């Protein structure tokens, strides 16, 4: 079973390229976080938000490597392309708005907490990406797909 699983990943170039793009981009995000904060936080590696967008990198690598491997007129490329567009829109649109709402709610919670009337935990604010973070992630994903595809 282990051998079959390993072979699946090794011989599925599209999946491998997508995973490499995601891991590479998350590594950049962690490195930038360590430089900025002068400490390591494992949540940066598995968390959402930040520069660059690993969502955009992975989705772009998936779409581009699908097109390069199977042809840009294939239904798989069409599916991957639409998935990439939805993912990137969500990363910088819906989830970013939810993060802004969490930021405002946290300010309200802080205000009420200091008056002694509430004891709630803060909400996670860094949920989405700025358009620049999405573009940067997409560029990284495209470059990795071009470098690793046939």
C-alpha cells in the first residue's frame, strides 16, 4: 500500500508540481514571518493569509501544469482553470472580507472585555489575501509549473 501511494505521487507530475508550488510558497511565507517577527511560528506554515498566497500558487500550478501536460483544450485543464479562478477570487475576496469583519469584531470584544462584561476569545483575522499576495502566489505557481513540467 505504501509503495502504491508513493508511486502515485512520484508518477503524477501534475500533483507533484502542485504540491511543490504549495510547499515552496508556504516556505517563503514562513521565512518572511521569521524575518519580520524574529521568531518561528509553525502556524505560518499551515495557516491561511500572508505573502505570498500559497492558495494562488497551488491553484495556478495545478491549472498550468494540467494544460502543459494534457493540453489546453482538455476538460481537465478547463476544470483546473475554473478551480484556480474560484480559489483566487475566494482567497482575496470572500475570505479577506471575513478577516476584516473578524478584526472589527475583535475590537468590539476588546472594548466589552475591558468593561468586564464579556470573556470571549478573539477571532482569527488573517483569513484572506490582498490582490498583490494573490498575484505573487500565482506568479510563483506559474514559474514552478513551467520549470517542472515537461
